[in-house]
C-alpha cells in the first residue's frame, strides 16, 4: 500500500496583493495606516491570514497491523484552530480522533496532522469534522472512525450574541463506531477531554 502525500494544493500566495487589499479594507473602515504603529499592519494581516490558510504537507504514514490490534486507538485534546468561512474570524478548540484498526494502523502523529490539514482554511466546524473522518476512513479502511470537535467561535463570542465561553461540539462516526452502540459509547467516554 502506498503512503499518500497530503498536499496543500493552493496556488502561490501573493503577499503584496493581499497586503494592498488589507490596506484598502482598513481604510474603508476608516482605520488609518499612516502612523508608525499601523504602517506595517496590512502586510502583517496578509502574512497572518496566509499562515492561517496554509497547512503543512505530510505523508499519511500507515503500517501493517501485524499484532492484529483490534481495540480503539484514540488521540484526544488535539488543539486546533481554524477560521469561520462566514466572518473570517477564528474558532479554536480540541479534537478527539480515533479509529478501530483493521489491516493497517496509522502513525499516531498523523491524527493531529489530518486535523491541521483540514482546519487551516476557511471552514465550518461541521464540514471540518466530516472531512477528518472521511479521509481516515478512505485512506486507512478501519472498522470504524470517530471524530469529536469542541470549539469556541469568536464570530459568536466577540460579535453578535457575544456568548463568551460558549462552545460548539460536532461529531462524525463511521463504521462500527456509528452502528454498534457499545463501540460508540466507548469512543465517546474515552474521547472526553481530560479538563
């Protein structure tokens, strides 16, 4: 089985054009960029968003399940950050990602890499949750996949309703973690944050 390379397939980022657009955006909001403290802000904004939208490529390393391990493998409290595609404001939280192995097992760090890969783009939490689960299901072909994300959305806490501290929880369950109540219950119990 070949190891898939997960790429960032976006065109090259043009920081100069983005900085000019950021400057125009700030000026349209009547925010001056003429003084010394604000002069570099449009370029810093452009670089910050470029970083927020640029996941690192990685190899989705899998190994034969020679030990025939068939119990839950789960990484929890994986920190993530993303940007709401509706307001371009950050949301951030923790992910729990797990699977029931079949013929292959995954390098553990790759669970966090998959989360990062889909989180670093304008996103909605519901889609992010499903994308993580679907990729693991497609590439690993496990007996089951489970993903739970819990995040605070600054588009909800800093504006609008201003519900500071409110979190949103989403989940995606595939295979036995969806169809078998005991497996699902075990996943959800183990996935709970240590906090």
